[in-house]
C-alpha cells in the first residue's frame, strides 16, 4: 500500500470512495454525509487544493487503485475554533472502500497524516467524530489519539480527539 497526497487524476476515485462510504453509512442507519456532497467537481477542487490523502494499492494488470482517503486541513474553524492558528492539522472524511475494510488502510492514512503534520512542525493532529460511533472512536484511541472533549453541533454530539506530535528528530540547526 502506498500513501500520498491525491493527484488531479485521482479525483474521480476519491469522489467514488467518499460516495461509497456515505451510502454505506446510510444503508446501515448511521447517516453522516450525503452522497450528493461528493460530486466530481467539488471533490476535484478539493484534490486540486491539496486537501486529500489517498491510500493506493498497485495491480499489475490495471495500475493503482485508490482504496482509502482522508481530508487533511491546516485549519478547522467549525469544529476547532478555539485552536491557535498554525499549531495543528485536522483530519476529516476518513473513508475506506468496503472491499478493503479491516485491512489497515485507516491506520496507514492516519500514520501518513501524523508524519506529514509532524514534518510541517505542527504540535497536534486533531479530528472529530460523531460521539456515539464507538468502533470509530476505538480506532482513533487505538492509534494513540486522546479525547480532548465533546462538543455539540446542533443536537449531535461530536468527540474531539488529538494526538501530540513530537518535533521531527534530526540534527539541531546550526
């Protein structure tokens, strides 16, 4: 599996992954996102803006396939308005193709995002999720995120998580 920032040529696959995840959540009575929110044009703009990280697997006969995505942001004024600008990166829209569920795609996307945020000199990697989604919360906690707090957006509670990032190791600047 290879993790990288999405390229413009990945836009359709990113949108398809997000739509599949949105539909799966709806089908399992856990609606969160609207399938319509992930039109090709909107996702293409986000990919062009450098906001999506993709997990790809290579197939000899057809090239590479996007099997998971996560949105990587440098600010989040909706869920984290209280965070000092320039200190954190924020993750949203973690989605894995159903055929790849349970195969480490989420952990690989989280690890890449953590290391990228660390390379940018940020202090925290933060995310939120619906507070009643225990399996998702267990995934984040198992990765090392700690619960910061819970906030309400409308009538829905969201758990806000963070992971502290150590400064990149290496020789001191001279």
